[in-house]
């Protein structure tokens, strides 16, 4: 599945709420999201519109590795 090209940081944060991530703080134009399942994990998302493709790919790769799933599985879960 291809990465969305017009996704902003706020939309990504809202999508990640579906899998248990919640906003714990905001500093300037960056959100810090945290989940406790399966273990504690933090990810920082820039609230830019749109997110750069490389930035989005790196964030999703980090989350997919923590959730022990492939990036395509994560994309289907979030945007499918």
C-alpha cells in the first residue's frame, strides 16, 4: 500500500488513536504520542501540513516495528 501524500500531522495523530496512541504533550509544532500496549512506546510527530514522505515513512516504520507488524499491515489498519 502506498503512503498517503496529503496527510498532516494532526490527521496522523488521530489515526494512531485507533491503535492506542494518545497525545501526552505538545511542544511548539510537535506532538508526543505514547502507548502502553504491548509496552510503553513514544513517538514524536511534527504538526506540518503535509508531512514529508520520508518523515511519514520513518514514523510508520518505528510504530510497525514496535507493534510487531509490517508497514503494509499498519497502513491498512490506519487508513484502509
